[in-house]
């Protein structure tokens, strides 16, 4: 009888320890925010002419988020005028201050009369976020940009607060993010320019590092990627541009001009060609510019084709003829 009681007691203790360890392990699993360690406010040391840094409170993440905005010379002169706006999304290692030097191209082009006056907003989507809301809700770049940043800009600055006066572009992760957001919300954007990016693929399984072009680099990023996307294949599919382009095709065709720009030495070239092929498969019109020479570098791409990208947006605003 005593041995039986001892065995029962030991089993109870062992079960309790097992449950406690399991609970601790579950509790200790890092969140997307803990893995990505995003700094949401990054004030530039020396902003270019016309660029101002601002912040707003993100309700969906309960934190302050930064952005930069370029205001053209005419903004202060004509206080009754409203302006179209282009949103720029940074790459995987960036933030809202990473690519603000691109505003110099816009400033120069406006002063030269090559493009009409427009605002440019440099958003902070968080490093390695892919501009996709994390399944655990701790990193929410899509919701933050679409439901908080855009309304904040439209109420704080004199924008044309509708689709006809709003465009989006981005580089690398931001290029893929721009296309994804434009494909998901085609009623919000009048055009999209994708710089140096792919980001469109069909998912019949959750990808693994061994399938990538750089296994070691991808393996390092996979924990954060999995924290964002989770282990439900359906979420990978419903958030993917491959599927969004098809789902919203009728709202995209004839309404959302798409331009893809990439260099011949860019490691994302294969991915950009997948984007082109998917658009062709769906019979969605697009422009594709392959520039001889540039590698994965937004400054080099903008030197070659930045003006044409801005003019592409201006035409969608109805402020520049063919």
C-alpha cells in the first residue's frame, strides 16, 4: 500500500513538473516584437531640404511611430492648395530615415519643372517585417500604415486625401511591400513603383531556408519570419501578392498602373521576373525596366530612373500628360 502511494505521489509530481516546464516554455516563446527589436522612431541627423520628421501614436501597437515627409517649395507659399502624395517603403534593414536622400531627386525635379509639386512620405514599416501584420499582433506594419499613418498624413498636411492623389513605391522589402499593399488595397493607391524587388511567389508549403538563394542569411531571418507569419499555410497565402493580385484583379486592371525597375546585377532580378510573369499571366498591364549595371542599390536605381518613376506617379495623378 505504501509503495503504491509513493508511486502515485511520484507520478503526480512528475506530471506537475512536466506541465510547469511546458507552461514556462510556452510563456518564454519570444514574440515578433522581441525577435525583430524594431526601433520605431528614428530622427535623421541632417534631413535634406524640405524634409521634416514627425511622429504619431499607433493604436494598433500602442507606441509612437516615426515618419519623414518632404514638403515642396510651393507648400508654404500657397496655403489653400492641396498636393498629391507618394509613400516610400524602405528595405529590410531600414527605417523612416534610411532613404530620405531620395527626396533630393524630387526636389530637383520639381524646381526644374520636370514633375508637378507633390509630397513624399517615408514610412517606418520595421526591419524585416515584410510589411505584414504579425500573427501575434505585436508588430503591425500593414494596419499601422493603412489605417493610421495615411489618415494621420491626410489630416495633418494638405494632401489630396483620396486615391487619385495617393501613390506608393518602395525598395527591396519595401518594393515587395508596396506591390502587396497596392494589390490588397487598390482603391487607396493610383499607382505603384517597385524598385529592386521580387516578393511574389506561390505557396504550396511554408518555405524553408534551404530553398533560398542565400541559405545562411535566410536561416538567420527565419525565426523572425515565422514569428510574423506563423505556421498556418493559409495565412502565408492570404497575405501573399501572388494571391492578392488574382483576388483583386478586377479592381486592379485598368486602374492601378504598375512599374517595376531593377538592375542587371541585382540579386532580386529573378524575383522581379517572377513578378513580371505573374502580372502577364493575370493579364495585368505593367511597365518593366531592366537597367544595365546597377546591383541591389536604391540610389543607383534612382540615378538612372528616379525621374521616370516620379513622372509615372504624376501621370496617375492626372497632373502630367503622356
